[in-house]
C-alpha cells in the first residue's frame, strides 16, 4: 500500500511541475509575440 501511495505522490508532483513548465512556456511565447507585434507596428 505504501508503494502505491508513493507512486501516486510522485506522479502528481511530476504532473504539477509539467503544468507550471507549460504555463511558463506559454507566457514566454506570448511576450515574444507582443514584441514582434510592437516591432511590426513601428514600421
């Protein structure tokens, strides 16, 4: 029973880490897109 609980805990931690990583990537891409948009507006 302890092994199952440990595996579930580890999987949930990996899942939370992946969500935060993907959220960060999305924010970075959004900022890059805004900078490109601003540069296009200046021309």
